[in-house]
């Protein structure tokens, strides 16, 4: 599994080499394999088929984490076999479930490389950080360590990268969160309504030359050409 050039770096090189044509899109997904689960694999495989059929094709797919739990090399290999269904570059971010095995940190480095990295496409800089390795008290609170979010080091990497970037800078920050690429979702979580739970999905985000964003949710097993359950615009 090891390589002289880590996998995320190879994917970033492919993204950088892709001709820039506006508008362009990319897809994010998360939580497809927090633990071994054939049902989750089937759901994620369906989402991958939908992503592979998008036209124009997205520039890349970014998995936001919890795809290889508990984080063994074998589980990473299993994910890569699933992800081979799409031909576009696929970068991976680490999730807390990807760090549960005693050898998980070493496995991640061997397969994917550094946990914090960045790349550009057109006038947009994409910064990926380790959002799973914070410790209780890192930010002055008592959040449990397995849900503490980014570490101080990861946030410093984000600050330093954004400060040095030459790409467009826009006022304000919008957050788009995606989970449920295959792993269980819970209708009862914080009294979520029926439109907020059990929606297995990925999110396609489209950027124009000004950096304005729009997006739509890709729902697993949705009928072809059906309207997205959620959409948004800048």
C-alpha cells in the first residue's frame, strides 16, 4: 500500500492537471464505512454510480471521513476498491472512526499521506484538515476527545494556508455538512424531523468563475432526473 508519493498527493496532482472550465463541480460525501457493513457498502456503491453518471463530470470527489473504520490497512483497501467505480480523482479526509485501531495512524500515513493538505483548481483553494484528532480542552472546553473536532495544530495549518493563498478571497464563510454516505443515520437524533434523518446522500457543489457556489443533494437510489431533496445557491 505504500508509495513514494502518497495517494492524496497523487489525486491532488490529477486535479491540478485537469483543464479549468467554468462552471465546474466537485462532490463531497461522508460516513460511508464507520465500521464494516455490507448495507453501507451497497448504499455508497449506489452513490458512486450516480456520481459516475453526472454530466459534466465533477472535477473530483472528496470523502470527508469515516470510510475505513476502524482504520486498518485492509479497510482502507476495501474503500479504495469501492471508490474505483469512479474515474475522477478522489481525495480522502480522516474521521474519528478511521482512527480506532491501534495501528490506524500509521495505516493512514502509509495509504493517504499527511492528514492536512491543500490543492487548487482555477481560482479556488481547497484545504483539507484533520477534523478528528482534537483533544478535550484544546479549545478551552470539556468536549469528549472522540468528538473534539480539529486539533490546534490542524487549525493552525488552516490559518497558515489561507493566509498564504493567492486564490480568490470572499467575505464570509458558508458551511456545507454531509454525512450518511452509507453508515446509519438516526431519525430520533435531537428530534430531527422526517426530512432530516435517514437521507443517504452525497452533495454536488458547483463554482463559477467568481467563486459563487450552488449545490444540490444527490440522494441514494433516487429515480433518474428526480429533483434533489435539497438545493442551495450563493
